[in-house]
C-alpha cells in the first residue's frame, strides 16, 4: 500500500540569495500506514481521552488529527453513544472520579483544581464533559473545566446594571448546554427579570429580558436551581414564580433553547396527575421525569422522545420510603451502559443503583466525612480554550438585545 503524504513548505535560498518555495514530503509512520485513514479514525474515536493524549506524541500527523475540532466532535459523539461516563464526586478541594461500570464504583483518580482562587469551588452544571465551576467568594467569577484533559478557561460575568434594593441581583438558576449547529457551548444564568447567556466561541455575554412566566427574586433561604442539560436545551420547572426541578400538576416546565437563545414553555405531560410528584432528570440522552403518586411505594421513569412525545421507560417498586420522600432524597444521575439506574442519596453520599433485570435497589456509601456532590461526567476531548481569544470583558460588553 503506498504511503500517505502530507505536503508542507520550507524556504531555501537560491544563488541570487532570493528565497523560493519548495515542497517537502512528510510520510506517516510505517506502523500507521497499514490502516486506511477511515479505519484508523474509527478506532481512535473509540479510545478514552487519556490514551489519545498520549497518542498525540506519536507523530505530527496524529497530533494534528487528534487536535482538530472535527475529531473532537466525532470523539464526543462516540463517547456519548458508548456511554463513556465517569462518576464525579467533590469533597472540599478534591475531585474524585469513579468507574461507573464497576460493581464497587472503583476509584479511577483524584484531581485538585489548579486555580488557587477557586479553592472550595462549587460545581454548578455539566454538559458533554465540560464542568461549570463558580468561585464561592466572588460571585462574578466562573470557570469552564474539562477534567479529562485538565484544561480550563476562566470567565468573568460583568455587572448587569440592575439592582434590587441597591444590591446586585442573585442568580436564580443556571445551565450549560451545547449548540451542535455551530459547535458552541453556552452558559445561561437566570435572574428574576432577565437572563444572561455566555457564548464560548464569541467569548461574550448577552442579556435577554423576555420570560414566558414571571420569576421571583431569590431569597436567602432559597437555593440555586441547576438545570437539566440534554438535546441542546436546559430544562427547569417553574411553580409560583420559583425555579426548581420538581414537577406537579401546578408547575410549568421551562427550557432554554440554545439555537434561539430563548426561554420557552413546555407543556406538563398528561401522566402527571393531581396527587403526583415528579422530578426532572436526564436518562439516555433524553429529558426524563421520575416519580409517581405521593404516598405510593413505587415510582415510574418516563423519557421524552425527539418528537416531543413521552415514553414510559420502567417502574421501580418496593421503595424504602413513599415516592415523594424518595424522589426528594434521591437524585437520578443517569444510567450505566447496561441500563442500570444511578441515584445519589441524601443527606450523606450514598450512591443507589437500581438493577431492572433483578428488580433490585442497592446502596453504596462512598464517604463518611464530607458531603460530596455527585454527577456523571462524559469522557471528552473538547477544550474550553480552543480557538478563543482570552480577554476580560468590560461591563459594557453586557448588552441588552
């Protein structure tokens, strides 16, 4: 099989001391030329990030290919299709990663976030391997971080020029999502009268004031609602002016559409009755609702399909508590490759796994000291600093549309 060639240019002087452009060939290594490029690409996109980072040093063509945006997108899509996710736990300044597919949730590695000013940082949202962190001591400072590549980008949210009782307005809800049409990640921060959107590609913030429903200011006793990111949208529930994640018959599901940068309404499904209590989640890449009758000892899991219809997925019976208590104390994180459902338990860090085939619900306590925050993190190559200029935005960059 003939060797593939990559053409580059070098400058060499001629007799008249003028420089002419000549072509020089660089061939792939012998060990890579035995595979057609299509097969090689298919193999590499199935590998974990840790292996790909090492393979970038094999040769210059490999480095160029693995570093390209096209390859990173293909790898991310393949990782999602293969269900290559890790269990992310945060305890104080340490991030712990565990193997979701092992029966004992084996420890894979520990990491400390490199920026000192982000010690005791707060995990706000995750999307396709990127994690949104906030500095708890500086409410305008955020970071987008890829734990797989250990790359990050610090972003600064400028003043919004809107005050409440002469105090800056507090974030009511937040989200992180991906726009596949342009390959852009976006951060959304919802306040009571407006919401701000950060574009990673443009490295800029915009502000929108159109809401489908009124939102009340965040009180000191209220907590920030971290949206459910799936299918290019971020979802929350709105009830009595408060943004939350639980859904009943009186609530309204709202979502941020990444393509239009608008916040819209979604009709509450018909299966949610007067005496039902459900919670928003993401399962198998789809928006999900899990819950049921308040006093029942069983719950149902539903997923929303691409056409907007809802499909019943499974029933979990013999709950240790009534449905409402279980749903409030157990956050549905997602599922394994085998379809096992993973919950995080409260008030201490217990990971609950439901095995549908055996109809068995088990609990594993991972920490007895702190209260780690558990999430599922995709193994992704995407770099939050790729092809984006690093510059600090001024207050004037926050413009009203």
